[in-house]
């Protein structure tokens, strides 16, 4: 009950007491007129009614105060839960960032090693004479590149024909045979896409993530992150998916993946 109501209540009680004493004094001093007694009773009834109303108002306000306290406590719990989720996401981000740094370092080291071996092969190709019945190193490299391109195009053809199981197997075989080539990045992306189309969402999420971390400049990265989010919608909390959708919209505006991410977020808000 607020201060004004309390003062008003006290005023009524005080008035009731005064009227009671006045009526007692009048009753002791001289007989009262019937009209005066009637008016006094009416006033007493009004005061009693006002007192009851104030009592009900006080009870109502107490209930409201209790409800507000409960709401405040519930909001505090929700905020604590949200803060815990944010800390968890940040922790996962730190772990993934650390893993990315390790992968990038290993990739640079591996690329340096490959470049050194390639330089050696080129030197051999320049100085080694081509004997009858003997194939040159340059010829071997060309044949390997042709075989590599054929293997990739064959797997991609299966994917375009919507033979996703065959495509996933073909891309897996290609990546095992050619772990570092001009087609490796695209092979990783389409292998993950094939698994997504096969509804192997946990597998595709991990493969899209690995692809995005190793080849962050590849033009398929925006779509890979979007498909990661779409996969999370199928197997996890929508809040995880919304984080990825917002990342695509923020980091890759104007792309097809950004448009699809906006549509997905709009669907989540309904």
C-alpha cells in the first residue's frame, strides 16, 4: 500500500474513533434526536465500507508486489542462463580459434614441403635425358594431373545427377588419393554437401566446419556456413543455427547464402 492510502486509512480510523466518542458523550449528556442517530449510523457504515475497501486494496497491492518479486527472480534466472550460454559459446569459439591456428600452421608447413618437392621434380625434369622406353618426370606429372581432374569431374557428375551416396563415396576416394591438389577444396565442399543431402547432418556440419577453417577464402565458404546452420536446425538448438546465419549475413552480404540465411532467420522468428 502506498503512503497516500495509508494516510487516508489512518484518517478514517481516526474519524471513526472521534465519532464514537462524540456519540458516547452525546448519549451520556442528553438524548439524541432520531434523525441525528440515523445520520451518525449512516456515516459509521460509510466509514466501515471505506475501511473494508482499503483493506482489500492493501491485499491486492501485496499480491502485486509478491508477483513483481517473483518476476524479478525469474528474470534473474533467465539472464544467468543466457550469460552461461554466452560463456559456453565464447569458450567454444576460443577452442576452435586455437585449433584453426594449429591447422593453418600445419598447412603452411605442408605447403612448404610440397613446394620443395615440386622444385626438385622440376629440376629433374630439366636435366634428366629422356631415354628410349623411359617416361620423363614431366610426362608423369601431366598424366597425374589428368587423372586427378578426371577423378574430380567424375565425382562431381554423380553429385549433379543427385546420386549423393555415389558422389560422397567418389569424393572420399578422391581426397584419400589426392589430399593436396587444385581440386581438394571443392572436393571437400561437395563431399560435405552430399552428406547434407543424405541427411547425415552431424557429419556434414563437421565437414563444412573443417572446409571453412582450412579454406577461408574459398567462394563456397558462405554457403558452407549457411548449410552448417541448416544442419544445426535439424539436430540441435535453433539458437546455434541463428548464430551461423547471422555470421553469413554480417560477413558475406550480397551472397546467395546471405539471402538464404535471412529467410531462415525470418522463419525462426515466426
